[in-house]
C-alpha cells in the first residue's frame, strides 16, 4: 500500500471535483491576505513561505489558465491588503471619497497581480510532466521573475516584496550579501519543495487560520467568552456543512473521508512524519518564545501589560501557531480528538510548573497518549484495526468528564465546609 497521509487520498479525488473551481479561488484570496500578515511588525515571517507553498500546491497539476487565475487572486489578496496604506493616504489625508480611494487601491492590486498570474501560468506550462526538482526550480524561478518584473517594469512598484517579510527572520542575515530579491529566491525554493510534496498541509493551515479569524471577527475579539464560544460553534457548524456538501459532490472520496473523520494513523508514512516534525519544530519554538508572556498572563492582563508584554501581537502569533499545528496534524492523520485537551491537564495534575515546561511536557505526553491509543486500536479487535480517533474519544472524553466531576465535588465540598 502506498503510504502518505489521509489528505493525500482525499486530495486525489477532490482535485477532480466539480466544485473545486469555487473553493480554490476563495482560498487563494485568503492565502494572499495571510502572505501580508508575515510582514513587519509581525514576527510571523514563516507565514510567507507557507502562503507561497499553498499557491504552488494550488497551481501544480492544473491547467496553465487555472494556475494563472490562482496567481492573480493570490496577488489581489496580498497586494490589496498590503497596500491599504494607500487608501489611508488618499482618503484620510487627500480627502478623496472612500469609494474612489478603495477602487484605486483595488485597481492597482489587479494590475500588479497580473505579474503573478503570468508567473504561475508559465511555471505550469514549462514544468508539466517534469521531474519534481525541475518543477520546484520552475516555480521558484518564475516567482522571483514576477517579483523582479513588478519592481522594474512600467516604472516599477517594489513595495512589500516578499523578501521583506524576512526582515525579522533567520534569513535577514543574508540581506547584505544577496539583497531582498536573493532572500525572495532563498525562501521560494523550500516553499515550492514543501508544496509539491505536501500540498494539503498548506491548505489545511490556511483553512484553520481562516476559521479562527472568522470566529474572532464574529465574536468581536476575545473579551466576551460567551460570544466567542457561540461564534466558534456557528463557524464550526457552517464549515462542517460545507465539508459535507463537498463530500457529497465528490463521491469518490467518501471512503477516505470517513477514515479522515474518525482519525487514523494507518496511512501515515515517512513523508507525513517529516511534515509533522517540521510543523512541531516551528510551533514549539514559537510557543516557547511566548512562554514568558503566558506566565505573565496568569497574573492578569493589566499586570502583563505593565510588565511590557505586547499582548495583541502575542495573541495573533499564537493563533497562527495553533492553526499551523492543528492543520498539519489533521491533514496527515484526520480528526483525532481529545489528545490536545487531556495532555495538558495530565501534566498540570503532576504539580505546578511554568508554561515553558508545560509546553514541552504536554507535547511529550500527547505523543505517548497517541502511541498508547494506537496500540490499543490495533489490539482490541485484531487482526482488524479500529480507527485511533474512536479510542481517544472514548478515553479522553471519559477522563475529562471525570475531571469535571471531581472539580465540582471539590468546590462543592469546599463551599459546604464554609
């Protein structure tokens, strides 16, 4: 059996779906907007190669015309959001009408996006049927070509070139030697390589962060817990209905989708392990960098702000980190429930600890729990195998119910004694 991930099996059928023409353009716009979120002052530089990886994945294996459309929509989402300061200049300071200012920004974004449309369309045309290495080089080279063309042709407009996203990242050290467009090329190569091997992980990340942002917009922030909870439920139900509708429209993926919904490690191969290892490394490093802010938040938001913590920026960074971790894991193994909830509670039950240690121990504990559940799933009805998501749902849900009952009894006893 060919091993890769559950998402590979689903993607094979979904690419031929009749309604993918509607889903991909929307995702291209979202990915372009996320590309803007990687620029300074945001420290999330890694959003740039991930967004570019999604674009390459969306273009690979399709017709040049469709790849050009994806490149154009990605450029519109990126440039319309990244050049919004022009709207402020024209409307707030130049006193132009709001509609005229917005249309001017959109028209500029439409024109500049033609470079990326041409780049992606030519990349598909020149690399069709080629070896993976040639395809990676083609996409990276034509992405760089589109950036250079935008900066030089018709007087040039080099604002928010993708290389500037790495001003606060590890590639910043290369700037004195290769310049911003050298950094663009260096970042494009691994992004293309990642996309052509693991395209669905990038799409899962885009979908996850899009769902989180939509929830925050509907809830109008995080200040009201009840509103946030209700918004999350609404977004989950609507997106779940959309997924069910797409499944019905693509009957070839019903069996793989069933395995995906139940969660399984049976299709995970070394390529999927590599994806999750990279995502784990990025997310764990980012989370550990934010651990002191999380420690400060235990004293309250006002105290954390008085200690100089940038809470809004840290929240946005953690949202992106959680979306990447969730998207990578779910794309490879499906919906395996309760592991992420049970592991931190188990670690906290061992004794008080800082968030840095809690993050490391929770990752190790979650891996151990999943390993134990996977062994149980393979043993219970051997030689057949249960989906591991069933085992984790039963055991994890029971544990959390017991924990809630114990805490209720504890607080009830404490209240009675008073």
